[in-house]
């Protein structure tokens, strides 16, 4: 009986020692499920998708380590954030409100990166006024016009001269600036006459701006152009028009000469460009 008990005790001892040795040589795998316990980890490796702050809260990296760096696509980041590859920022529209100052995005309509400026609106990177929208109208029509515009010491009116261009426009902000560029190729038939070009807004019968030129009758190939700028003042839809006319005789548009007809195959064009700029 004593030998039997001794055998059992010895067998039990061997089993315990073997189990301990086996545990010491194996790797333990532990699976946790959400919500996981919190803790501090020196290194985390995910072989698949990794989700941080899935439901709420902020993701903070290197909170207490001013010299640390974050690398995306690289194991050796060279700056605080080093991305080895392209970055796709969020979409924004130039001129729209934004926050905070310094944020950046991409205006896909303008095909350009934008930054949130001190004005609280998206604008171009590198400073300067942001181009919010650009509109353009043109005409290659050729002909002669005899209806005279207002001239002398009077403001040209929207019922004087002949309209050659029209462009609908809706400003994004009343505080933005509107820049205009007008170009009109022309000639005159009468000696001593002048050609007048005027810009109008549908909200008023008075011209916003007008200018004239008085070439000699034989100088048919003239180009009258001007630039003008004003504050939008409203976000209501409006229409900008260009009207032309002679102070006497006929006004020839886009390369037409008397007795000759159209010149240059019709590639001469009168144009109106309107741009909205964030000041």
C-alpha cells in the first residue's frame, strides 16, 4: 500500500512539473471584445482594418512626446506628419464660409487647393483675393449700327445705342468685388465721329461705366477696351450688358469695313468677362 501511494504521488508530481514546463514554453493568445479595457501599450500591430474612436471622441497621437513623428506609408517619418503618397483633402467651394482659420481643402470646380483665411471664407493658397466665379460672353457678329448712345456731359442710358453683349450673373456675397473686362473691335464711317462703349447693370438705366474713342475714318481696325470694378452690393441675380454706338455715321463691329464686308474670317470678337473676387 505504501509503495502504491508513493507511485501515485510521484506520478502527480511529474504531471504538475510537465504542465508548468509546457505553459512556460507556449505563447498565450487573448481576444478582447468591445468595450475593451483601457491601458498603455508600447506597440500595437493590426494585420487588418484598424478603427480608432469608432463611435465618438478624438484620436490623439504623441500627446506627451514633442519629438515624436507620425508616418503614413513610411516607417521612417522625417517630420511631425510624413505621408508617403498623395493626400486627398475634403471638398470646398471658394468663397463659402469656413472654420477654423488655416484649414485646407480642394475646390474641384476651380481645380485648385483652397485655405480657410482670416475672413472666414475659403480662398486660394498663397494669399491674394479668391476667385469665386468667372463668367464670359462673346459675339463674333459683324455689322453696322447707327443708333447713337448718350454722349457729351451725360450718362449713357440703357435705351440708347445698340446692345451687343449680355451676361447673367448672381454674386455669392454682397461684400465681394466684381471685376469687368470689356473688349470691342470697331471702326467708324464718319469723319469727326466717335465710338462709344458702355457697361450696364439691369438694376439701373444709367451706365456703370462708359468710354469712347475717336479714330480717323480710315482707321477701321480699332479695339476699344476697358476694365472696371465695383462691390457686388447684393446677391440678387442680375444681368450685365454692353451697348455700343457712334456719335455720328455708322459704328462697324468686329472688323467690318464699308464696301468690304467682314475681315479676318470672323475671328474678331467682342467680349465681356465678369469675375467675382473675395476682397
